C-alpha cells in the first residue's frame, strides 16, 4: 500500500508541476497574443492550452467507461491528428478560429485540471491507466517546448518570461574528436520509469569505430560554411534539400540575417550579433547534412549518438543520462527550467559531459542524426496514432534543447521532425568513421559480426 501511495503521489506531483509550468509560460502574454498564428508551422498559444487539456480528456475516455467529452466544438478545434476521435482541425487554420474564446479555453484548462486531480487523488489506478496519465503529462511537456518555439516566432524579445537567468560562465574548451570503439551496443531505454513506446525495446546493434565531436557545431564553424558559399553550391546538398534552398531562398540558418556585412539573429534576446561560441541553432536536416559533406564528415546514427552519450566504457554499463542516472539539474544542462531562453556557449556545463567526454549532449539544441524515424525491432505501440503514424519521412533528433522540460528528456529519448523543418531549436554534431580495430587476421567484417554475437 505504501508503494501504491508513493506512486500516486509522484504522479499527482508531476501533474501539478506540469500544469503550473504551462500557465507560467503564458502568464505575461497579452490577450491578443493568444490567438495569433504567424506561420503554418506554429500554433497560437490558445490552441496549445486547449489541446493539452483535450488530450487529458482523451486519456480519461480510455480510462473511464462511457466518458463524455466536454464539448464537440472544443474537440473539433483541439484535435491535432487523432482520426479515432473525429476529423482533425487544419493545423494552418488554427489562428483563424475565434471560438472557443481565450477565456473559454482558460476555463476549460482549469476544469480539466480539477477533473484529473480528483481522479489522481481518489482513484485506485491500474498500471495501464497510470502510464496513460504519465503519457499525458509528458505530452504536455512536449507542447510546452513547442509553445516556446512558437513564442519566439511570435514575439522574440517582446516575450517577457516570469524568470530569466544569466548564462553560466563557460570553461575554456577546444572542440575535438573523441574516439568511440565499435562493437555490439544495446540501445533503448534501460530504466524503470516512464518512457515512450518508441524508446523500446532495448536491442543490440553493431557499430563500427568512429570519432564524434566533443561539442555541437558552433555558430563560428557553421558561419565558415556559409561564407564559403555552402548555400550556393549544389554539390553539398541532397536533391530535395537543394530544391528547398532554391525555392525558399535559404542563405543561412533560420533567423540569421546579414546586415551591413555582419551576421545578426533575432530571438528571445532580441536583434543581436551572432555569438560565435554558441551551438548553431535553427538548422534543418538538409543544412546539417550539407555542412557535414562540406566538412568531410557525416551525421551520427542515433545508435552512435546514444553510445557516445550514455555508455560508460570503464564500468561497462549504460546510464540514463550522459553524467549518470541522477535527474538533470542546473549544473548538468541548459533545459527549460534553466530559464536562460537561449543556447549557452560551448563548455558551459562541464558537469554534464558524458563518460567519454562529450559535452552538452543534453540541452541547448536537439541534435540531428542520420537515422530514419521508425519503430525499433519488436516495437509495440503504447497509444495508437501518437508516435507510430509518423514512421515515414522523418529523421531522429536526440538530446533535448533549452526549451525541453527536465522531466521530459533522457539519453534514449527520440524526437523526430521532417527534413526541412527548422523553427525548432535544432543543431548537430559531426562524426567520422575510422578503420576497424576489432578484426582478427584474415577475418571478414561478416565473420566479425558473427563472432561478436556469439561472444
């Protein structure tokens, strides 16, 4: 009984903290800010508040017999892509709807908070239902991050967060490449807390030896690619990426502009000169891949990224986070609760480095990998239409960003976006393959794999 009570308390605590954090993100907005949609890829703040509350109704409908949704009108507007609950509302038209009103959405938000709180306080929940509510909490965390992306696009430095902290002082570090030995690696979530279905099951993959950058690619490094004509030469680009460059007139990462010969950006910190020591941010997969080709390197697979982030070679164990199994704090990584509202400079979080010595693999920017998003071998969906319907035309990103809530990230977490998207806080680091060191005399690569599988 004591274990059940503790689990119930943990679930309720996470729920209350998450709902409070959502409200804090919009507390300083003017009412007019809630309804504006500045681009088809973003959503009005009003919609985010309503949608995360509607998803709670979706969970309650699966947990409570004959559950009746609050309003058909609300459900039609707030349904993002769940065809099992009706026809989803067009994403690019979310800013055209004046009903439900902002006041009605807030009333709905608080009503659903009270409903779920009552359930979590008073009901004996089975494990399946508990996991559904944990999923709903983590879903809201995802929308907090999406809301942060959208607030930057909507308001930039006109957004006034409740809390704004100063940047940590970076340690003096020079970017370098770190050698990672190949062989068999077990990837996936190794813990016993909540994770998404796409992080499971754990499974073995074979990796060749490789060298991975100790830091994400910086603005300084990426600027060299830009200034070298990287956006003007088709030879660095995938065919679809080059079409995008031409059709959208891309010249640099999103938000970059060259003014009087100086590269500038516009973000939560305002119109400012680009800080060359920050990780490059707001690049698409196409741009990350093009830079790698220009630099004579490549993007890591997600297995290569995960091993560099979480494997402790000395102890021969995998940890939940690069630094170990303890949850992130302000000394480990730049996440949403850091409230810096920007990338930190490289070297800012030495306490968060991985066992191999890779820095900032959690927080700051999501890192593109070369891996196509799909289910792991043996994948079983935990919630229909949540993740599994996106198993095509997406690439996996790892590591979280400065907009990611700390309870919503771990080394095994898999994000995914289309190859041309770049309004999110996305960057990358490069790797380079190295020659085999595990081959025995006269042994082929296929024979090596078989030997390792039998060992």
